C-alpha cells in the first residue's frame, strides 16, 4: 500500500509498505479521509511522549471495512466507520476510574502503532464506530471534536451565556461550533487572521480581532474563556476575560517548558475555575451526534484535500497559506 510514514525522528516520506493483515478482533479499513493534527507534527519531531518509529501517522480518520479478522462481530464488509484512536491499558488507576485518556501507558493509532495516513489500516474492532451515510470527511472530524467535547466536560451543567475562544484555527473553530451547538448564546472567536474571523461569522459566531475594542469589551465578562492557540501569553491572559464564578480552559498545547503566572487571590476572591484537558475519552458517538447537529456546514473547516504526497509535503514543511483542517482523501 502507499503510505506516509516517519522512518525516524524528524523524517517524513512516502512509499510502498506491505499491506497490513487483520488479526483476531481486528478489522482492515480502506482509509477514505484522514486529517493532519498538530500532534502528528510533534510525533514526527519526537516531542510526543510515547511516539515510536517507524510509524504511519494519522489519528483522525474514517474509512470502509474491507476485511474482518477472526472473531469480529457487529461489522460487515463495506461498513463505513470512524476510528477512536486511543489505546489504553485498562488496568492502571486512571483507566479504572474511567479516564482512559489519562492512562499511564496510553498509546494511539498514528502515534505508537500505524494509523490513518496509509491506504489501508488495521484497527481493533472495539475502536470503530459506524457512521451511516455521513461523508467520510465529516466523520474524520469526530476525533478532534471528541477532544473538544472532552475539554468542555468539566463545565457541563454550568451556566454559559457568553464564551470566548482564543484561536480560530481548526480546533478552535470546532470548539466554537460545539459551544454554539450546545446552546451558548454568544461565542466569540478571537484571532489575528481576518479570513478565520470571516469563517466564524459565517457560522453564526462572533469574530473578534486581536487588539480591537470588541476584544477589550470582553474583559471580565465571559462565563468561559478557552485557549486554542498553545501560546503561553494567551493562557496567562485568560482570567482577565472571565466573569466572576467563570472558568478558564487551557486547551491549546503549550511548550512543555512554558510557564505562566496566576494570582491565587484572584482565583479565590472571584471563585474562578482554571482547568486543563487532554485528548478524547471514548466519546466518538457524542462527537458524531454533534457533527450531525451542526450539519454539512462543518465541512467548510476542511479547506485542503490532498493526496499522500501532498500530506507528506505539509508535514515536512508547513501548512498551506490560509489553510484550516488539511485532510488526505481517497
């Protein structure tokens, strides 16, 4: 099969690999759509914990069942499915508490074992979910949206009338759309890029330019302020936009050595909640439901549809100018 793979740290190439064969309890997929995530770039660089080489990256993918391993039930040839990539041990303390995404030895398709940037992929049957007639490119957004929904889990049940998401890139945009789908009346998307602000407005969100009067007006007024930039200075600014009793979410991936200052007195006196989030926690079905609620317009988040060579070029250099979500599509 053709595939993009990392033969060693900080190396990316395309080429022919042996077709994978499903073992007991596994399914062979023909990959139809697979998205690039910042995590893929960190895996390539060797900055992502449990990453191994050689490996076929890609953990945001959907495809078609083409072969069933021994003992697989509930799936048939031709089924259209999406992958939940996380592979937890099931026995550590976090797993026993239902926090699979915080597993002490967490692995994942596309990180510790071959993933979705190959024409074919072997996946455990218990990591697959049926997508019906949902387009593959929409279904491939379920993994990043699952991360978003897991990030919003701690504020479930709280009153959120006004929210601000800093960073209107693909993951930030998905967070804005999820908040809107959850009934948040005013979702402000803060960014430097005018085209991204225009996309936010087209989805019924509020585009807020960095350094603008409209951004200043959000001061101390948001029930939720979330960082989707991974910039430490933005994280440090979050509490300045949070209303009394509100929450600040560290969602973007900052450098491991980054540090920010917070005022414990402010957290105490204004009863603020400061929390972080990591990955998804087997909530793909919830993500698929939200994608259905948002509807076909969510596909505008996918701005570039590339072949294997194009995906490898992006990983080796940088994302195309003006891009949001970049996907391989077959």
